[in-house]
């Protein structure tokens, strides 16, 4: 399993950009939207992801490297 917490951040950014109205119409608008949403991420959200790392590792160990809920 991919235990990298950045995957959750990419997913959150994707959700935020897709909720925009209007949606970005080109690469430049998409880049601007991603930057705006990136800098708008709550530091508490990021901290929560960091804090979850020990639980993720334990779940991975318990699953013997197989699928986890993370």
C-alpha cells in the first residue's frame, strides 16, 4: 500500500479545484487554482495527517504489508 500522506493532500486539492465555479479552463488557470488551494490548506489538516503516521505504520505491520484502511 502507498503509505505516503501526500496522496491524501493531492486528493483534497483535487476535490477543492473540482468544486470551483467556474472550473479552470486551461493549464494556467489550473495552476493558479492549485496554488491558491494549496496555500489555503488548513495546517490542522496537515498536522492530522502527520499525526496519523504511527497508526498507519502499525496498521501496515498488522496487515503484514497487505491492504489497510489507509
